[in-house]
C-alpha cells in the first residue's frame, strides 16, 4: 500500500515539476519584453546593435537591426484597375533602417554610417 | 535528471527562440464589379507578420545583392474562384484570388507582386454585401 502511494506521489510530483518548469520559462520570456512586446517574442524589435566588424575599442559603430511588420494579400479590384501592369498580389512592407546617423571616415578613406536612431520604414532592397 | 524535465525545458527554449511571426493570417477581401448588384465578402488567408532586416553601415561598399531585405510573403499558394452574385448574363461573374498555404520571409517577387510600403485603402464595399459561401 505504502509502495503504491509512493508511486502515485512520484507521478504527481513529476507532473508538478514539468508544469512549474514550463511556467517559469514562459514567465522569464514575458519579463524579457517589458514594454508589451509579447507579440514580437522570438523576433527582436528594430533597434541599435553594435557592429563588431567596424567597431574598435572606444569607438563603437552601431547598426540598425530587428524585425518589422509586412504582409502580402490579393490586390483589391479597384487598385488593379489603376495599375499599368496589373499584379495579383500586393506586398506592403517595412524594414529596419536608420532614422538618423553620422558619417565616419575609417582608415584608407573608407566612409561608413554610424547609426544613432532606428525605425521601421521603406524597404529599398527587397525586390527580386 | 528526469527526461520530462529536460524535454519541457528544451520545448520552452526552442519555442521562445525560434517563433517566427510571418505566418498565414485570416483576411477578408471585398469584390465588386460595376455591372453586378452585390459586393462579395470573401474570407481568405494571407501572409502577415514580422521579418528580420538590417541596415548596412557601408551601403556604398557592398553589392546590391548583399544589401538584401526580407519581407513576409507567400511561399506556397493556391487559387480559388468565387461567384459574384447579382451579375447580368453578359458579364463574367467569376473572380479568382490567391490563398496562402504557407508563408516565408523572402524577396518580393515583382513578376506577380506590387511591392509597396503602404497602399491607400481600396478593399471595401460600396454595394450591398453578401458573404462568400465556399
């Protein structure tokens, strides 16, 4: 009887441990995105990050990287009629780009941008 | 360590790190023709969500192909045809539209896509609306 009780307790104990583990992982992930960014979980927001390729000690170079919203849907009939070459699908997209930057000149007169602010705006290199 | 514990931990870590939000989403399109009496509202599936992009610090140093930006677009699609109600006999009452089967973060294909930033809203009805029953 005692052995059976112990088995049942072990079983319940395992389920409790699993449930608590899953709950704590999700709570940790939720707290990682404090500004209600739960919708972007797994896809970081568009923001400044250090570009280690160009950065030097004491002179960091920042780059805009992150996720932005886009969608593709059937072109509305009204819009299709106004197109020179009608397309069945409309793709509305934004990309993570620099909102502000400063120009930096590296060795060998190589000019690059050091991004200072980012936002989701017009994509320029997304067409094939 | 219990295998249940390890599996649940792995599940949480994997799900948290790789959840991509570019996925099929519900959407309603409104179709009307000048000759037809009604506007048809069709519930379909499109691609919508977030994709990872970056802005290069040295745009002039790289080839255009290296400056690639990915957007949420159709990966696999099929075409369905709907019947617009209230059309006269001399008008073709059928309307074909793409339905998203799967989506991806990739290039916008200009062969069949109009690649824009934002479109003026034209997806609405001006005539009495009927729901498409598939």
